[in-house]
C-alpha cells in the first residue's frame, strides 16, 4: 500500500526571530542548572493547538532533531529549537516567564506578534499562509 505524506519544506521557511525577556532567560538557566534529567535537552517551542483566536503554544525541554531550527538567544549559552511547522507560523515572537500564584499560572508564555493573521480558518481566505510543502512523497 502506498500513500502520500506531507512534509514541510524546511528550505522554504525563514529562521524565526524569537526574543526572550530577562526573566525568561533567568528561569531557563535556573531550570537547566537544577534539573539533571535535562542534560542534553534543549528548550523547544511547539504549536500546541489551534483556536478561533489563533494558535496556542507549548514550551518544554526535548531532544533536537535534524529538521529543527536552532536559535541563539541573547544572554544564554543554550539554544532554542523549533520545528519547521512552528517556525513558519512563529516568525516574530517574544517569550516571557509568568509566575502568578493568585491566578495559578506559572511558566513560559509565548506571544506571536503575527497572531492576528491566524484567526479562524485563515488558510481558506489566505492560502499563502500555509507552510511550503516538499513534493508529495509516496511511502
């Protein structure tokens, strides 16, 4: 049985510009210094879901893959990794670290500065906002 797979053409995606707040850098360093289980892991941003008002994001530690973009962040010796799909939609973003116990909120928060372009079913009205795909490959 053969089927076609879609894979993002990494060469057609520009490396994102991701800025980290000073607080986010401090927390990233603190986590790395104090959790030995993260040795060899890198901080990763992924698209976690899609809602009416755009994408939702997740930040966590993971292994780097060959497809990933590695992004240097000012103020830290470690690199951020992001897969081509997330990189396509997250071209300019800011990452902060929030700690608000009254709201039961703690963690990295990603702000996509182009989020308004991805409201609703944006790809219907703007097919150019779909990521570039490699030629369909039969598997």
